[in-house]
């Protein structure tokens, strides 16, 4: 039977459980991949170049201020301060004064002593010998350490010139340690390397040696500095846990110690650092907690390092390779989130960008305070912003290209006109007008469909019903005339065919509408109703109609047809399968499948309607026949409207039944499939998703 052209049907609006939105176009996918690559390259460049280092350092300093703690009670600074200079004399002091200070410290028996002073130049031989003897006496009481440093700043291609104490001093103390603090891009001291020096002569940090002598445990391992071409190696960088401004640690003037004014109990079993704190002498640095223009003496920076090593509060920067991996992962997840934001991407993406920034900052702060790790995240934020802007731009470009294409389809020439007038204010108006015309045509099609629905549901049925009524009320004499009776029979058959076509067309239109009357229905009861409706058709062709339902706890049962209307397996003991469906349309879709199976099956064969379902799984209706089957080349177009395949012979139909089945299945969020073998029969399966199940 040839297909009868019908009115164009506009796509229905999405329903409660309609089919999933179409996948993004290949162009959008390609654009997203390009934006992803650009964002990943940006985050690596930002991290490697260090352009955002100051922003990361500002965040680090802010968290560090919240992490302030009391100084370690065993750390004591013996300071050469302004009062000491006034009492003893201007700097540098004679070596005899240093020797006297060492003797006072030895008498008090501290736990360990380190001097943040350089004794690199020889003085009076007698005074130098006295100081060496004082160092030896102090070493007999406790470990004592002196500093080493370089003569000039390190420069590539220039061999380092090491400044070490005089040999007699070096031989009199326990050991040496370097006193180099690292300055960041903002000239603030925040860290030091635990090990520095040449490959032949590496040196531990003075603070590390003093902390180890004071009972500190193993120090954490930090990242190493890349080679700089100076021959000077720096290994294991750690961040200092500053807890206050200058003067944070307990301090006693060196002059007071020399005069014996400091009780021995104050010094005994303490970790002592001797250094310069007076203004104008010694080294001073800005620190994260420096107030205003105040600088922190180098001896207090060393005291902070000793404190961190004793308490285990030193912070470890994340290794650069791990930083890169974390940055790539974070930005990759961010771009994936942008990709999945959907149609509201630009608006939702702005809020998501704010949330991403806050999450990154919270993660960095939490690692710093809890895990004592510092993970810079500023490159993440800028790369995320770049990715957001690029994706918004390319996504808009792809959508505009699609709008141009649709406008061209609706109104040929609109795109060319818009591109010609792009520099004018009405360039976009050409596309807008074409889309408006398309929307107007859509609304007109909807009105026409409504009118067709009213025509088919009432105006066309009324005269056909009247014809049937006239045929039934014909005079009795007409029944005696064979020719007239045959004519009446043919007219009745055509009227019934017309009514069936109108009913199927109305159902097809209603199935494609967006509004469904969803109800909670037991699918087993619905299958039994379909079986009862189709049973007379099967009996008329001597076909055995079977019904198989999910068995209750009692187990599986076998069923078949009998003279009483068919054996419905589990009709009294089937397991309930409650789902939220549109019962009228789903009933009709199943009936169409069973009716087709009966139509195309020879007499004496069997047709089976089965329902399979378990809690938490999809529900599957299957209709199995043993008819002539469907050719493989016809299967892809099987569910198209007005399509009939093969030799239909005397089988009545108009090609709308299977189209209705597919529409109903898709509107329920499910699918319909067919497996068929020529000469053996077909199996149709209609699947409803488990998400429609009613608890």
C-alpha cells in the first residue's frame, strides 16, 4: 500500500521523560578540545614563567598570619643590640669580648650554641688564641657552630668564593653551617635550603645543625634548586614558619651576659643563638610578618628555622613536577565542567569560575595549614579564566554559525545579506527576521496540526459513522439481494478502514505532543489487557496467543492459549511491575505489535507477548512471532511512518502502527528494537527505563 503524504509534523517539546538531548555537534567538540589545549598550555607557561608568583606569595603570607603560634620556649637569642653597643663599645668588638662572652655561656651550660657572626679575618694573635680557647671550652660544655657564606653574590660562570672562619676557630668548634636565606621575587625572605655548597664541599644550614644538636628529628625533604651554572648547589628548600614580627623570640642583651646579670638558669639547657640585632650592623631582611618598614635580623630568621625544625612545622613547597601535574588536572577538570554546563554555559560558567577560584584558594590554604605543604594556585586561576573566555567565544561562534545555517534554510539568501551588511546596524536583522519567519511557520504548523486533529477526531468520523448507521438501517429487502448486500459489505469495509486510519493518525499526533497523562500502572495488568484485546484476532486465525509475565516468589510458570481466552502466565501470581507511564498510548503501542504479529503469522502458529522485569532493572516487553520475517535491508526503515515492506498481500494496513510504537517508546525514555530472520519470524522488544519504576 503506497504511503499517503500527511501534514508536516513539528518536533514535539521535551516531555517529563523524553529522549535525551542530541549530542553536541562535532564542531563544538573540536572547539572544546582546542580550548582545552590552550588552557593547559597557559597554565604550564604561567607556572614556569613565575609571572603570578607575587599573587601566590600574597596568599601564602595571608595564611601564614593565621597560623601564628607561640615561640619555642627553649630558644634564646643573645643579642648584640643598641644597649650592648652602648655598654661595650662600637662594633666590631675586640676578640677578647667575644672570648669572655663564650666563657660566660660555657659556665651556664646551654644545650647548643650557634653564632650568626663571621670570624673570617685575623686580628691580634693573642686575642685570636684566647677566642679559640673559649670556643674549645664552650664545645666541651655543648655543641657550638659557626657560619660560612660566600664572598660575593653568586653569578653564572663565576666560581664561588667561600668565606670560612679562621682555621683555629674552625678547629675549635663542633662544626660549620651556611646562613643563606632565600629572597623571593618581592625581596622577602621566606625560605632556606637545608644544604648548600659545591659538589666537593656541601654544607648544612646553620639552623639545621643547631636543631639536630638540640634533639630535632629528621627534617622533611624539600625540592632542589635547578643548576644555575655557578657551581653552587642548593638542595631541599623549606619554607620558614614565621610566627611574629622582629623580637618574637626571647632575647637577652649580650652586655647583660658579659656583666653576669643574666642568671645561669635562663641559659641552661637552652638552644642559644648569638647574633646582631642593633640597627646599622648585621644583616636584616623583610619577612612575611614584617610590620611596615621594619626588618628582621638574620639571627631571628635562623631562630625561626630552628623553631620549625624542632616542632616539625617547616613548610614544604610542592615539587615543580607535582605542581605541573596538579595544575593540568585542575584545569582539565575545570574545562570538562565547562563542557558539561549545557545551554546555560556562559551564565553558569561565571558562577562556576568563582566557585573554582574559591575551591583552589581553600585547597591551597588547607594544604598549607594542615599538611604543611605549599601549592601555588594562581596559575590555575588565570588559566581557568583564559579557558572560560576562549570556550565562551568559540561556543558562541559555533552557535552563531548554526543560526546562520538555520536562517539560510528558512530563508535562502539571509546569511549572505547579513554578511554583506555586517558593518551596518541591520546586518544581524536579516538573520533575526529569517528565524522569526521560521518560528511563525512553526506556529502555523502547530495550528494546522490542531485543526487536523479536530478534523480527524470529529468532523471526519461523524459522516463515516452516519454511513455505517445507514447501512445497518437498510431495508430488510436489501439483504435478500446478493449484489446489493455485497455492495453494502464493501462500503462497510472501506468505512471501517477509513475510521481505523483516522484513529491511528490521531493517536500518532497525540503521541508526538509534549503533554502526556502520566499514571502509575502495573505493567503486568497492562500486558494482560493487551492480551485480552488481541485474543479474538488470534482465535479468528487459529493462532495460539501466549502471555508470559514476571513470576512472583513462587517461581516461573509456563503458559499457553486455551479455549477460555488464553493462559496468562502469572495472571494470578505475577510479580507487580509498577511504573509511571501513559497507559492509553503504551497499551495501543503494545497492541500494535501483537496485532502485527498475528497479521503476519500463518494459521496454526504461536505468538507470544512477554514482560521481563526485576527490581532496579529496565522493563522489557517482547512480542515473538513465527511468521515470514523481515528482510535485513528493511530493518533500518522499519519504524518510519507510512512504510510497508515486502509482499503485504491481503494484509490490511497503512504504515502508522510501528511509527506510533517508536514515538511512544521514545517519549517514555525507552527504545524499541526488532530482530528478524526471513522465514523464521521476528522478535520486537519495547524497553522502558528503570528510572520510571514506582517505589
